[in-house]
């Protein structure tokens, strides 16, 4: 049932009485969009992940809409509408802080094309250069649906020599749009007309069975867009679904296709995999399916070669900590996870520098630069993450200095808190003496006088020189400065 054909296949219509989705479960702003499209004479459907999530009892993060209205027609209906994207135009309809994304149905000029799974397209997509490769949608998939219907050059589709889809442009109907989506569970349409669900590909049954199944031939779909392999892992980790055998089997064989994906796009996928509350499970699945070595080759090699399991314990602890912070609504940063995932390779690179007598902090900083330069060939790490990561790791040796004023001054360092959190994580994983982490934990809770006593530091203004001769003022280097002679005139 989930194979496309030349003629439109009639959907299975799941009546309102036969599914659990009520309008009370749908955001009011999404309902306003659907009803205005309907009143304007257009079709309007909730589509994709929001329908899937409502079926399994998860509150959707976003509500996305698909319609037969063209982007310009959508803009005429909504004064609060902004069109974004060049190749595939999306309508952003703003209601306060909430944005409802509306996409026009795309045609199936050929059977298989990437899906616009509309969960958060970024403004960067608007200004993407033609030299940067195919435009990406919200989920990092390749966008289509861009051509002017009167432009014969617009109705085309292009692949590279490995089968990756580069261009795919044309509007269509719902009967065609469904074949452009990737997984059956994401290809469900909720109709505002009669509150039914339209299912062309057996998605409702797959949701009930908690099965993740690609639409069409899996190998073709992965070759069209290799990032679909990461999407499969992400949905498996997020939803707890199992992969259908046909969807799972090609992963190991085709994993190397990820090597050709732009590093910036893989950074986006990294954040979706590891900063959404299911990073620990996602990491396990990446290793299980043979994908990790194509995202973090140095880390995968380090894990394969270590004997004591310390690096793996550090990664598991770091991911568990991040997942816990997400669940508690606390902030998380990719910088910290990059430090966790790359700590093993950085340690190996720093050790070579230690052996030459280089200062520990400098050795670690240089090692970070070396490892990040290699990692950037796979997942691009922006400087806003790599620079603070470098500082965090280079500060680790300072925790061994627990005496004197320098120890107290370290408490006020701008990166102290992040570096301390990483120290605690290392102690939990067996990479650091727990007594060191315990000392720094305890001193933070003490009042200033007790902190000075614990560190053996004297209060400011006191010291061996008290009561003795005054200190000689240090002379400024370069000798006394002379005023320039006044100019005449």
C-alpha cells in the first residue's frame, strides 16, 4: 500500500468516530488557519508529525498545515503572513509567539522526492546561496516545490551521481503530495472539513504498531537524501518506534553516503538528535546502525580502541545529564556535548604534547584545535561553540591547584561553572579523582572567610610584609616616560 503508482491512489478515510483526535487537542491558532483556508475555498489539513503525535498521545511541539492554496494566495488570506524560502516557499503565519507553517501540496513529477516535514525551518534557509547545495526544509530535508508553473525549466528533478536528490520543483495535489513524504507515520492528513484522517500509505496501522517504515523503496529514498538515515534514528529514539526491516537493513550499507553531506547540515541534525531529550538513546542507535563513525570518526575510533570503557562512561553520563536538563526545562548547549564527545580524541592529542614538556593548559588548547579542525570535515562546529569548548577543556588542569589566592580567584572565572560541571562529569565517569571534584563542590558553598581558610589564602592586604618595611614599587619597563616637547607657534 505504501508504493506510489502512476495514478492517484484513493486514501483510506478514518472517520472522526474511529480516531482519538479532537479539536480541543489542536492549538487554536492552527484551527484559525484551517478554517480560514476552508472558508476561502481551499483545502486545509494538519499534516505530518503533529497528527502522528496526537494519535499516540504526545502534545505536538508544532502544528503544520498543508493546502492546495499557492503561497501568494495564502498571503492574501492572512495579514499576519510572511513567505519564506526561495526554492520552496513556505507561509509563516504568526499568532503572537506562535508560528503556524503552511505549505502548498507538491506534485510527484517522479515517484520519490523528499518530504517537507515542516517543524521549524530557519531563516537561514531564506538566504541560502545557490552554491551551498540544495535548499533544506525544517527537518533538514531537501526542499522542492518552487517552480513557476509557466516556467518549463522549473518542472525538473536532478540527482547527483550517487542518487542524491538535488532539485525537485512543482506544485501538486494531496494525492501527489503524500508520496513526497518519508515515513508512513508522517504521511497522515487531518481534514478540517469532516475531522477525518486521510491515510494513503498505511500510516495509521504503523502508528498503532509503533513501526517506522519508509514510503517506497528504502535504498532509493536513502540515496535521494542520506540524512533520512539520521531521521530514522531520530524518530526511533524520540518515539520509541521500531524500524521496519526494510527500513533498517540498508543503513549499514549506505552509511558512507553521509560523508557527502555538507557539515553545516549535519550540525543541524546533530542538535536535533542530541538536544531534544533523547540523546542517550540516539547515540546508542547511531552506534548500533553503524552511523556514528560517519559523524564522529575520531570518537568512534577512540571508543573502539579503549579498554577500560572510561570514555564511553563519560559520554553516557554527559548525554544522560543533557537529557535530564531538557526534561527539567533547563538550558542546554551543543558546546558542552561537543566537549563530552570529543574528550577522548582530545586527550590522546594532548598526551603527545605533554610528552614534549608543553604546559598542560596550552597542550589541551592546541589538541582541541587539532581535533576540531578534523571534526569540521564531518560536522561543522561554529566558533561560538568551539572557542568556549577549548577554554572549558584547557581549564581542567587548574582544578588540581587547590591552595592560595589563585584557587579562590578561579571561582570567579567566566568559564568556571561550565568547567566545574565537566569536572564533576569526569569524576563520575572515573576519569578524575572524586576528592578533587568534592573539594571544589564544598568550597563553593562556604562563606568567603571559610573559603580563604580552606584554600590557605590570606585576606587581601595581609601577608608576610605586614609590619615590615614597605614594598618597593615596581619600576615600569622602558624607563620614565618623557613628555613630548611643546610645539611652537
